[in-house]
C-alpha cells in the first residue's frame, strides 16, 4: 500500500524566509508525486509533479521540490516566502496503473510580516 | 477554457432534507471523484467513477449517493442519512490510467446544515 506523511500540520515562517514543507512517501514501486496548494474556500491547484524525468522539479509561484529516493522524500521549498503563499499544501502519491491519488493530511503555511 | 464547475458555491440544508451538489467537467476526463474536507482532516474520498454508468464507494460513502449517466457529469446527493453533512465538498477529475497526470479540482461547494 502506498501512503504519504506530511510532517507538521502547521508551518509558520517570516516573509522573505525559506519555506520548507516536508513530505515522505511509502510505495513499493517508483511513484508519481504531486504537490497541490489550496487557498481558503477554493479547490486544489497543482503546484508541481514528479514523473521520473528529473529529480528536481520546478513548479508555479517559485516553488520547487526534490525527489530523493534514498530518503523516500519529496519536500517542497521556496527560497523567499511571500504573503500570498499563505495557504494549505497537500502532498500526494500515485502508483502506476489505475491507482487513485493518495493525499497527505495537509500543511497549513502561515506567513508572518 | 476547460475545467470543472461545481455549483452552487454555498448550500444550506435543513435537517432531514436531501440536497444535490453539481459537478460538471469539459476536460473529456474518464474518471471523476468526490471528496469531503473538514478542518484538520485533509481530504476524504466519498465516491469515485472511472467510467460512465459505474462508480465505487470511497472511504466515507455512508449517507451519500452518486450517479454517472454522462461522462461530463457526476452529481453527489447528500441524503438525510448523513448525520453530519456540514463540510466543504470537492469534485475532481482525471484521465483514467494516466498515473502521471494527477487530478483537476473544482472550486468546491460549502454545505451547511441549518
């Protein structure tokens, strides 16, 4: 079975500081990995995805994530936080075939001025 | 532009009433999903459908029903049997069998029991 663990349900950083949101997965086969962002009262929007083409994946809004097989991790980073980054972030994993996406519990990111 | 449309944005239900949430997509996606979101509980799968006229229960199907008569539409009915329906409901769609694709989400419906 595959699963996703997001470390920290709530992360708070200062504006301009590094953003690091952690995601670890378990999968018996190489997975496809995704990060989504959700702003209040809205649906989820795809930030970026890993599909085995490159281990460092760049997404929208200046975010990027690195796939580390040895650590089974896919952490999301942004060098400098902006107030508009305040949202909830979800990591998700999907195996090959007709498997459904499995979502982590989400991490709420707060940006302090 | 292609996408998923959920309506209404806000919905109020009286005790004992059934209500239906609409989800329509024009992405030509085969698979569609319904999730429930409560504060601090992430996304929980209610029902999903991989093909027209077929659907499967998710993790929390009790008190809900769905239909998939058309590829574009996947309405969710919250029945009176659902004792705590107040939540944010999200519909999503995906290309069936394309594991690298991910899901496209609608903007959600917030249901409140009054």
